[in-house]
C-alpha cells in the first residue's frame, strides 16, 4: 500500500530500484511489496537496532557484526527489524561479505522483508541522499501547489463574487460540485447552481454529523463560528485534493462571519430607531421615514415578536447569525433588530406568527432560557408601537397578546411608562368608533355613561334618556362587536381606561 505524507508521496522501493545511478539489485522483493514507502534511511551495524526504529525505514548495513555468513544472529536481525515494520533492508557486498549471505535471503523470505544488495561502487550515503532529495523535492512541489490553491481560493473570496466566487474556484480545484447549506436548510450558494443537494437529510443530521460524513451521496463538513454550527460545506465526492477542505472551511466561516457582522450592524441601527420611537423620542413621521429607509414596509399591518434570552449579551451578536432567513421565501416580510439585549422581529401580518415563534425558539434556545412575546398586527407606524408594547407585556407575563380580541391597556401600562394612551384607547375602541360613524349610533358614549355610573343600568339608562332594555341591547352589541365580557372586571377596567385615554385627547 502506498503511504501518503501530508503534502505528497515518499520514495518507494520501486522508485529506488529504478534509479540506475545507484545500481541496486533486488535480492528478495516480491511484486506486492514494491510500492512500500521509504520515510527514512538508517545505517547500522548493531546486532539488534529494533528498539531505535520507528518503522518505514530502509535499513542499510555492511553486516560487519556477523563475521560468519551462516551466523544465527543474521536471522535474529531480520526477525527483529521486521517486527517493527521497516520497509526493507539493504546489505553492502564486497566489504564484510562478498555476496549476500544465504541465511539472510532465507530469513527475508520467511519474514516477508524485502532484501536488496548494494554494490561496492555505491556508497550508503548516496542512497540516503537520494531518499532525502526525493522526499523533500516531492513535498516542496506539493507545498507550492497547495499554497497556490490557497491563494486562488482567498482571491476568489475577496472578489466581488464573494461566496459564489469561492465555491466556483473550489469546484474547479476539487473537480466535483460544492455547496454551502446553512444550519436551517437554506442553500446559501451552490456550484453548479443546478446541482441537487440532500438538504432535508443534512438538516435531520445537522447536530450529529461530523466532518467527512456522507449524507445521501453528499460529503458534509460542518462550519463553525464561535464553536456553534452555523452551516455545512458539502461536496458530491471529495475530489482530487481533500486537504483543501480544511482551508476552504476556514474561508467559508470567515465569509459567514463577515455577513454576520454586517447583519449585526443593521440590527443595531434598526434597533436604535425602534428604541427611540418606543421611548417617545421620535415623532411618528420621522420614525416611519427612518424605518422605511431601514427596509420596513407599512403597506400592510405589522406585528412585533420579542425574545429575551438569559445569556451574555455579546452572544446575541453572533446567534442567530442568519436570522435574516428565519422563514422560507414567500412566508412574508420581516426585519430583525437588537434592542437592549432583546431580539425583535417586526413582521407583516401575512407571517404565520406561531411558525416565527417556534423558529426563534430553535435559534435562540441554544444560548439559554428564552422568553418570547408577540403582539397583534396593527396598521401604520403607531400600530408598530402598540404591537411592541403588547409583545413586551406578553413576554413578561407569559400571556399571549395574540390570543386576545383587543388590547389590554392595564398590562401595557405596567409594561411601559410611555404608553401612547390616546392611540391605545382609539385602538381598543376602534370597532365601536367605526360602528358609530357608519350607523350614526352612540355605543362609545353609552359605554362611557355606563362606566361612569358604576355599571348601574338604571342610573345609566336614566342619564342616557333611554329605556333599560335599549341600554341592555346596546351593551350586548358592544360585547358582540369587541369580543369582550362586560361582566368581567378585567374587561371593564380595560374599557374604563380606554375611555379615559380617549377623553384625554
């Protein structure tokens, strides 16, 4: 078997015997042993050099330790060096021995050790120099080739093509298709682009696969950032230069880290705008202008999902590194921000919020205990603030805001001292306000009077100048339109504060 060095192959018995300038003769060299590698040459006259050998050496000797060509020490010598895995033994003839001792030939045959003879005209030093020159020359050429390949890959990555350029160059070097798949199964890049990849199988084994594992025909190598698996470099067959994979993995991790840094910068910038607006330091029109420039759209209602992870805040700069691909393409528009140690996702109402929450848990759960809250979807930039406050209250209380039919003002006030009271009041009473406008009715006024009279129907009906049955009808209609229960103390408090907030405007 040919043994390979880190960069290339060593000289073999075949190449050594083929070197005419050395005039070596194969005394006992079976064909199947000709391709044994020679890693070093050792010259010795010891009776038993085995304790000082490492294996794969060519042992050269004058045989001066055995004056008798039929000495049993010859067989012992052959047996001992064979036991440590030397490649072959060469004996010089014309000095201590005129010919190779028959006892040595028999022992070499018995123990399967190749035996060569070195003529008087060939110095043992010249054989050693040949082996060293051959090995170093082969390694130097391999190192030069490897360094050139590393340079090519680096230049491809730093070109305008980035990851695509890197994979394109790697594909030509390996002569097989290559791709990068992220931890969640998104295909980041592939060369050729049309190559099919077993993404489902890779995702199923993403936590356990090790470098070089084969998954449904693809060889998979995990890519690590901060000791976290973030992606997989895949090939269809390893190709002709597998040692390049280690270097390529480092470049892929470098490129993903660069993208991660860019994403973190965008998240912090977006997070600063959001934070300023939520805290009331930005007017509505200015907040909307900045958020639109940051990539948000207000053509449809938006909702906010907030996630707090019990971990060092610096970890959130790295994970989830690919949070801009939380959901499959076409699932809806969303943007990710980092605000005071909280991961915030602002998404359109078309995004399935349960899917988004589950994906966030998968992303962030690796870092520590995660609490997630979601608000309802509301139109405009003011709706974004309302949804944020709902999500904040939901995250802290553990009660899902999206499961309620209307906003809960007491919880919002507990969650933040800067609740936009009039906006919240209008949002809570919006259904009644619109109904009154379209039907020329007085449901909001009826609710206000009912609450001002401590929910006493007789006093409220008298103040409204209506029969108590009319008041009961209006109250039941209010419950139906809002999905609330006027027998619930919690809903009554919510309505009371909403009415008061509306009056403040």
